[in-house]
C-alpha cells in the first residue's frame, strides 16, 4: 500500500454534524467519525497529502494530517467547497445531518409545567447536499461516497451512486448492531458502476486500507 496515493491531495469528511434547536439542544446522528478518521490515516500512509474536515467527535487526529473542525452542515459544506478545487480525491465519509430546524431559538426551550403529555412541533428543512455540490462541479475530483443503509443495501447504494453521480460508493448495513457507528469494526461493500467488492468484517483501519487500495487501482491514469 505505500505510495499508492503518492503526490495526490486527498480531502476527507468525517463524523456527524449538529444542527442547533436552541442553545442547549441539537439534532444529530450516531456517527462516531471512526471510519472517516481511519480513511484519512490510511490515505496519508499511502502517500497522499490529506486534509480532514471533521464534525464534533472525540477522536485524536491521525499523525501528519491537517484537521479542520466544524459543527453544522453549512460549516462542513463551506470547509469542503473552499478546498475541493485543490484535491484529487474526495472521500465523503461524514454523516451529514439531513435536516435542521427552520428557526433557531435564541433561548432554552422550557418544558411545560402545567400540562400533562404536552407535545412540541419543530419545523425542519433540509440541509445542503455537500456531495452533490461537489459532483456538480465542471472540474471535480474523484468522489468516493459512503452510505449507511438498513434495508435493500446494495440497491439503495447503486441508486445513490447514480443519483449523486459518484465514482464509487462504500456502503454498510447498520441494521447489524455489531458493525458501524461507535464500534471499532465494520463490514462494507465497495460499489463501482460495473462491479462490487465485499470487504469482510474487520477493524475499521483494515477496512480503510482496503478501500484506499481499491480506489487507488480505480483512479484514472491521468489523475
């Protein structure tokens, strides 16, 4: 694996994003950032110059990697788009929150004290799709998407591959509680337009190494 990505610039997004409801609450997801950090680590070990754009996670930065910390989907998009024209490969590993509250409350929302079984409605709106913003560029890097699915895993991955104009997508089945999210192991399928490669259950670092190898072998020779 050494030097497989030598002289290439790689951008990796990792972790969740958080969308504030009020000063103390937010909407997010279960992403730990571990797989994205291992992708960044493996890419650096393969010779690439790596920048890691990370949502809020409790992880130490891999050695030799520039890290940019963000919190919201908008901040992540800004960090990615301001660097994307200088990168050769973009690994979109982050689990970007799909929705954000339409209105941000300036003060903490208080729990009602005079009602039983009261309800609260929060209006949501979609966040920007970072991956589609990248793949819509006239001159774009090689884009590797990541997806967590719970059913019809390969079909949904192939739909996303085509719909978002990705070069490859890495998908895992998060309905299996033994892989993904907070765990240290994963099991994925790397889906190319004309082929698929299943990677058995193993450490996220080993998964990252194999993904990097597959992507390096698939890169256009001119890249």
